[in-house]
């Protein structure tokens, strides 16, 4: 068991490394060359321009010593922007996201004060560990519940505290849910006109022998929503086309790269190999080869575009249907249309940037089958992922590598490399797995058939949370791989499980303190540095960038990776709740994690991140539910722990009330607030409609919605960066070539009577 | 263990008693005096008249011997009416209800054939029990899985059969769900104009300082459903008034009774006591006393009526809002109205007969609290009901009674009575409890705050099903009271529970066979006799009936007691599924139960029952879900049983797939069909609206809906028998005084511009 000295040493090391990261960040962000990476959001908004071009800083390296002295100012600056302004600046998703960390502070600061005031003295004076001199223990354990003798009356304090902690947590959760709900309602009420307010996504349109999909949709909605239906937009299956467009972009980038190389070194023409990624095949002249390739793919793309536009089979049985008013759309999205509930399924259209186009065509039965498969796969991934990892690890011994790749033998056998590889190999398979896990989970969510990026993020977060819960939390407490735990749990009685886990909890406190420092603190510190985008930017800047427009595209502002960071934050909520009544010493570490995260993410949201979509905090019910889950786990584990330490059954029985009450609280909150996140009240719709009729009576809604929901490949813009909706409002500020280009394009198109993506065909992608 | 002889003897006794009941029924139903009891439905419909008044039969006792010879003809007659005609005659609820028993036949007949063809030979030739001569066993056990030696390969047959049974059950369930859904959709599409098609129940109307509830509702819906809102009906809290009206009816009945007594025996005037139920207090002249009492209550009622009408506090924050079209109502019922999801909560209005008026005023928070309380109470009722019963039983010994009621001592101590009381007492507390259990559960459902009788029935059925599952099914298999089982289960591992229960299952086969005969067969046979309504009818007929109208009211046609009979039928589904692969011998008994029930209920539905409401089979998703639950329980128990009997883990693992697939099947069906039972598709609404506009363009909807949703006490009709909606359509056939009376009343009222229940006040209740 680690002593206070061990923990202090570890904390010191971690604090130093975090400070190192922060110093590095402070230095890097002051260099003008990195300006676009660390202030990406402002560039994206068109408000900030390069310090060199404005003349503020002349040199490549910032030599102004004053700015270095003030390097820490970004922290208070990040905290200073008031929340309404932040909502305007970055959207409600971002604001609600950082409120998760704020919620952590709100929950745990009072709990920590209470725990240190009451539980620490109670535990410290328990004096059990002093008496049992044969046990190894540390001062940390003397602060924990382990120091209280079995059967002591002192446990009443822990029970009372458990009640107080639960009530406080529920109170804060309720208040926060209420605040976020009000913010959401206000945000939606204050939103500008957006195409998704008028639009509904219709899926599973039944085939009709006499009519095309488009005619069928029009007739159906003209009949069933008379007076409200405005127009619709059929959806083409352009997945193949999108892949070709992407290939084209990649080829053009490589061409630019080779041309730049040739310009800088005109003596030798660059060469490449014809195989995939230039790894194998015949060596040819790179510039000529890529030009030929571009020519070839351009033809393919044109053919595919022709095919998609002309072949009725490439129209998927789904459509975006727009209404004359928000009221009409709200009605259609919330009601059932057809006698058969799996036909004409309607839901709110995601905003255009948020649409996940690949999944729009999946029929109901296949969806159900896919979800079954993914649920089973998720079960096996969570509980049995160690089996393939262990297999790879056994292969990943030096002998294994030499067997599979004999040609590597001379390299590996080098005296210096061998010990490094030996020490490094066993862990690497697991590390790689953990790194790609979010990608795997995201792929699984995609198979489930969700139609928007935001839903994909939320579902992936749910899966990741489950994985972390089983493999990090329970996996660390009950040693052994997850499937061994599962086996143990199945063969153990329902009342024994909480006991087994509960008893192990106090012993793992030091492990989790270290985990919080290494994974939590340092993870956040690394986030602020943005190493990968920084390197990528400089690489692109050197080899690809020719114009200002290129440079703008070379910066990847990134966004909140909700599906990765939220489940991780949930682990700290869980740890805090579980250890609050057991080993309160862990709480300061968790509080500093939340405070640090809050500051960093606030800074990143203000200066860097550019969200891909805006859902007005639609993820909050998930966050709320997961914290409630953590609270219930903590209650049951405390129950298990205390039932082994107390005499009689009264204390466990008193604690049994807590999970029941918490579960009820969850249902109460669900009924009270959740529908604000799922439905759009007609009252709001009416208010917005009335307001709009008053302020803008001559609005041509048809023209406005004309091509809001066209697949991005038909819009002639980069696939990775779907058009932002507010472009019209911003075009006065940002006047790059691309935006004007796009605006004029959409204007020209809106004059044509029906949507004709062929028009896009005539002007090839401008990227 | 019971032998085949024992079972045969028991079966013979039960069959004889069932035949006795049927003979009794055949005799009684042919007596003209009982005609109104056994053909209540036809009288209610006005199609049948008393055989004596029509002159078909002259005598009080039927002396026509031919009718006795043909006594069994009611059975084929009951089966003969085709289903569409039956739907017209009795409604879809009734038709769907008897389809539950038909579903039982569809599931179990093929399963029984397969089981007898494959499993019985496999088990019979297992020869384990012959070898273990020290075990007591019977021929029945030789037919069961117990006869197969442990580790035998024969278990493969059971596993294959379990798969086949599951697939067959799921197939039949799917088909049946589909049929019922189609029937429901067609039924709703074919329905005549009904007030509830245009009406939505709005609850939790927020208080407004400036406006009355009525104005507030009108303004809200005028703004948020412009062009669709028609009118609304505020709801008065008339619970107190309804109680007074009921008391008045009761007093009037007693007055009639005493007057009849006096007429028949003019020598002595009847007397009564002034206390409750005439049990204690001063002895007075009964006729004068009741006349005075009626006078008093009439005054109270008038005062209360005055108070309800004038006091704004007696208007509850709920209203029935009607729309100009079904489309408008469908939209309002399915959408969220207000920013705050717990205000302006809308749902389809139940049909007027179906409204449970007492619960309309409960606010959201209280609802949530009530549901928590009821959930906890339900848990304790299910698992700990034996504790008070055991307490009462201990009191109910002869000594106990003598202690509590010493004055009874001389009676009890009589030599003849003592042994009877001793044998009778211990069981009686449990019997009484089981008899009143449905009432207790119904009271609990009422506290939960559901707004319609049909929902109350469905929720009560759910609770009763859970109780039967725990206390009858598991309680019979695992001996000991439910809370002891619960304790055992909590302290047993998750994999041990199915083993413990599974192993006990084959041993309980004979018990359940007897149970099916005693509870199932005889229970149904008693149902057809209608003993209680028969006696009540004759009592009322003798003492209360003066006019034809009174006689009509004296008949209680009854209705399907869904909340009692459906959970009981579910037990037989469960038993059939559990024993299909274990002891197939039980299947013929279950099949005969379903066949018998099907015939009897079909007969009752045709001739007797008069449903209180019509929900178009809204209960089917519950039925489906409970059968699926039974199927999953059967799979898990078979898994537990086989894992103790087979070597290795392959067979249990193969069986583990079944519950997963079944669960997925449940979700699939839910998504596929359930919304047809919850929502009303706009397509249907449009079709019906269009049709109506074409056929009846001059319809005055406002007049039609004027007083559809007035509390029955304001309608001036008997509380226990709310007005049927189809009265207008039927008034040509039935021309009793009451109906004309009511129709003219409603006509006179519909001419007034707004609903004025005071009008009702002027004409006192006509009953």
C-alpha cells in the first residue's frame, strides 16, 4: 500500500509534468507561426488575422519578453467570458459540455468539505489499524473507513453522510437539469431561422409501382398535411460518389506536394510507385502519374455522377420534407403518419451539417437485426476483448515476431534494440487497442443506423461509458480480466457481489488517486497542447499551402470529442461518489481534475474548437442518467461494504432505501425534463412563426429551403467541411473567395424551379 | 408422487364436477325466469324480450322436454358466429380477448403433437428411473425428462425441441400480433363518429391569476391550434356529489324494499335501526326513517350541486378539448404543447364511458410520488403478504378467537361445531385474501392516477400477473413463503437460481396438472353459471322491481373481468411453455383449458357480457409481452435444469442464445406493432375526415360534442351505468322510457349555447 509520501511524490511528478505541458503551451501559443493552431476558432470566424500580416509581430519567433511574463493570463481570460456571450460565440453544446465539469465542482466541493469535517476525524480516531500491527497500512488508510473497527457505532456517521451526499447530489443534478433545460429552451427560442426548423426527415417510404419516390412523397404529404406541406428533397445514394470526390482531393493534394518539392529542388523530378500509398509497384514520375490519375478519377466521378442523377435506383426511400411553418414541421415530426408504424417514419431533420448521409436508406427490419448484432458484439467486446489482446501479446514476443516476419530478425536481434522491444511489446497491443477503441465503438454505432453525427456521438459515448465502467472501474477493483469477473459474478449470489466489490474498494484508493493524476490531469494538459494538429498544420503549411484559402483549410480547429471525453469524465464522477464516504482523501484530486478540465475546455472552446454541429445540449439527459447510475453504484457498494463491517441488518436496510429513492428521482427527472430534449413544443413553434410573419412577411421560404438538404458532393464543396448555415449572415465579415463562390452558386440554383444537382456537375468542385 | 391412476381419478372427479356445472347451467338457462340473466346482452341491446311476454313459453318452469335434450347446443352455437359479426355484436375488445385463448390453442396444439411424437418416446426409453429402484416414481415421471440419464446424448432432442417450440411460439405470436393490429386499425377505421375521436384530455393546466381555467384553455388552444380548436369542456370535481347521488339511490332502493315488504305483509310495519347498515342504534319505523333520510340527502345533494357549480375551486385544472377534425385531435394528442413538459399534458380522451373521473385532477409531482409509494407497496404486498396472513391465521385458532371475542366461546365450544371450525379456520384468511386481492390491486392502480377504466384494468392485470408469477408459479416450485424465496434467491448466485428452480420443475408436474383442473377447468365452469348475478337478480326482482325499466336495471350483464382472468390465463401459458420440453403430459390439460375457456367466453360474450368500454384491443401489447416473459422464463429454467443434467457446457451455452433472441424478438415486435396501439396515424384521421365531409357536409359538430364529456352526475342518469354512446343509432330499436327521456334531455341541452350543468339541476335525477 502506498504511503502519503508515495502519493506526494507521485503528485509532485505529475504536477511538474502538467506544469511542463502548460509552459510548453504558453510558449508555443505565443509564436506567430502557431497562431492559426491555437486561435483556430477566431480565424474560422474571420475575426482574427495572422499577427504577421497585421504587423503586430514582425518575426517568426516571438521575441517580446513581456508576453512571456504574462504567459498564464490565458487562464483567467478563459474564465472571464460570461456564459451568454460564450453561448453566442460557441453554441450551447459547448457551454453545456463545460457545465459537466462545473457540475463536478458543484457536487464534490461541498461533499469534500463535509467529508473532511466529519468523516476524516471519525475515521482517523477509529484506531483499528494501529492495533492490528501485523497489517501493512499507511496513513491514507488511517483516513479511510478501514480504520473504523467492525461493529462500531461510528458507521452511523457514514450512513448519515451517504444520505446527505445522495440528497446533495440529487439536488445539484435537479438544479442543473433545470438550468440546462431552460438554457436549451431559450437557445432554441432565440435561434435564427434554420432549415431544420421547417424540415422533417421521412424514412421507410414504401415503394410504389406507379409513382416515383418524389411523387409519392409529394402526394402523401399534400393529402395528410394539407396547407402545411411546402416541398421536399429526395436523397440520392451518393456514397460511392463521395468516395471518388475524396480520392480526387487526396490526389490533388499529392500533386501539389510533388510540384512544391520540384519547385524547391528543380534538379530531380520526384518519383513515386504505382501501388497503394506509393509503397510498391513500378517507379514512375510522380507529377505525371498523379496528373494522369486525376484525369482518370475525374472521368470516373463524372460517370458516377451521371449514374446517380439518372438512375432511379440511386434514390433512397427517404426524403427531407419541408413545411410552411415550424408548427407544421413540429406536428409532422411528433406524430405517426401511416397505418403501418414502420412506414413513413418521421423525425426532426438534423441540421444539414449534422446529417450522416450513409445511414438514411436502411429499412426497419435490417435496423432491428443490426442492433441485435451490435448489442451482442458490444457484450463480447466488453467482456472478452482481453482474449484477442492476449493472443496478440503472445505473438508480440520477440520470438513470435521473428517467426511471422523472419526478415525482421537482424533488426530485432541488435543488442541495443532487443531489451527495448522486450519491455515495450507486451503493453503495446493493449495500448493500441485502447487508442482505437473509440473508433471501433463509433463504427459499431454507425452500423446501428443513426442518421445524425450527434446521435452517433451520443451512442458511442454510451458504449464507451459501459466499457470503462466494466473494464476500468470494476476491472481495477476486482482483479482479473472482465470475462473472469463475469464468471465470478454469475456464480456469486446477488447479495455477495456488492460485498466482494465493496470490501475491495478502500484498498484501491491509492491506485485510483494515481490514475486520476496520470490519466486525468496529464490527459487534459496534453489536450491543450494540440500536438497532432500542430504538426499536421506545419506539414501542410510547408508542402501544400499556396493561397490564404489553402492555409485556412490546413488548420483543423477540431471539436469537443464528446464520445471520448464525456465517458472519461463520468469515471471521475463515479470515483468521487464511491469514495466520498469511504476514502474522502480522493476528493481533492477529483476536484482539481474538474477545475483544471473546466478551465482548459473553456479556453479551447473560446479559442480553438469549431463544433461540427449544434444540438442545443441534446446530450444532457445522457449525462444526467450516467451520473445517476454512478450514484446508485456507489450506494450499492457502500451497502455491501458496510454489511460486512456492521453487526445486525439495520444499517444495510437503511441504506437499501437510497438506491430506490435515487431510481425514483431518475424517473421523476425524466418525466419532468426529458421531453424538452426530445420534442419541440407547439407553443414555441407558434411563437416563432408569429414573430417571423410579423418581422419578415415577404420571406420566400421555398427559395430559402431550396437546397438546404442536398448531399454535400452535389454542393461542390469539400466533403469534410459541410457548409455552415449561417453563411449568409457572415458573408459580410468573411469575404474569402470560397464563400462568395458558394453564395453565388446557391443563389443561381435557387432561381431554378426544381432542385437540379446537375447544375453542380457543370462547375467541378472548386477545391 | 402421484401415479397415473391418481391423476386419472382426479381428472374424473373434476370432469364430473365440470359436467355438473354445465348441466346446471343448461337447466337454469332454459328457465324463463332466468332468461334476463343468461341472455343479458340481448336484452341490453333491446333485441330479445322475455319469452313469457312474447308468449313463446307460458310457464315459469320450462316444461318443453325437447329443449332439454338439445341442452348442449349452446356450445356449437357459441362457436358458430363469425368473427366480423361478433366484432359488430360485442366490440373488438371482446373478440381480441377470446383470441387470447385461441392463441393458446394455436401455440400448444402443434407443440403438444411434436412433444408427444418426439420427446415422450425419448423420455420413455430413457430408463433411468427403472434402474434406481430406491426412488419412488410413477409412470408420469417416466414420461418426463427425469427419466433420461444424466449426461445422455438424448438431451440434444430436448434442446432441438426447445428451439422449435421457441420459434413456433414466436411465429404464432408475431402472426397474432399482426392480425390483432390489422383488426384494430380496421375497427378504428370503420368506427362511427364518436366524441373521443375529436377530443383530447388536457391535464395540468397551469393556474392563471387573470383568467379562469375555462378562458385560459380557450385562449391557449386558439393560439396554438388555430383553425383546429373547436371547444372545450371544463371538469368539475364532483366526487363528493357523486357519492351523495349514490347514497340517494341506495336509500331509494331500501325504501322500495321496505314498501314492498309492507305491501306483502300489511300487518306489521317494517323497522330498522338508525346506525350504519341498520346494525345498531335506535329501532325506528323503516319507511318513515328512509323517507326522512332521502329528504335530508336530497337537500345535501342540492347544496353540494350548488357549491360545485358556483365555486371556481371545484373546477379542476383539466379539460376535455375538442377539435374541428380528427386530424386536429390526433395532432394535439401526440404533440407536446408547452415549454414545460409537465404542463398542458395532452392525451387522447378516453371514450366518455371509459373516463375515471376521480383521477383527473392529480398534479404531476403527486403522481410521481404516488407511483413510488405504490411500487414499494406492490413489492411488499407480493413478497411479504404472508406475514399478516400468518398473523391472522394464528389469531384464527379457536383459542385466539376465544381470547379476542370471549362472548363467542359458548358457540365455538359446541361439540359439533368445534372440529369444523378447526379444519376450516386456517385456510380462510388466505382464501379471503386471495378473493379480495384483485380489489386491493385495483385500489392501488387507482392511486397511481390513471384516467380511464381501461388503463386501470390493464395496470391491475399487470400487478396481478406479477403476484401470480411470484406466489403461485415460483411459490409452488420453491416451497416456502415468497419472502423466504426472495431471501434464498438474494443469497444464491445468478447461475444457481435457474438450477434450483429448474431441478424442482419436473417434480411439480402432477401438482400443476391438478391445479389446472381445479382452478382452470372448474373456475371457467363456475363462470358460465353466473351464480352471484343470478341470485342478485332474483332478490332484486322480488323486492325492488316495479317497472320494466327497474327490471332492466336489476340485471347485471357483467363484463370481461380482464384484470382477473387475463393474468390467470397467462399462468397457463407459462405452465405450458415451461413443461413443454420437460413433462409434455401437462399439455393436453392446458389445451383443454384453453379450448373450454374459448367456448365459454365466446358464449358469454355473445349472450351475456356488456362491455363497459371499448378500447379496440388496446391491451394486446400487454398480453404479448407477458407471453414473451413466460417464454423467457421457460428457456432460462430449461437451461438451469439441463446444466445440472448434461456434461460439459456446450448445451447450456446453446440454450443461452434463446432468451437473447426472444428478447430481441420482443423489441422487434414492439417497434413493429406497438405504436398502432398508442398512436392514431394522421393518414387514418385524414381519410375519416375527408369521408365525413363528403357524406355529412352539414354536420353540426359543436352540437354533437356539446355534452359528451359531462360528469355523469350532471347528466341525470344512474352513476353505475354511464350513457352508451351509440344511443342515437339504437334509439329506433330500443324504445324504453329511459332512453327517450335521455335523448330528449340531451337534445334540449344541446340547443343552449354553452354547457350549463345547471339545466340538469332543474330536472332532478330521473332514477
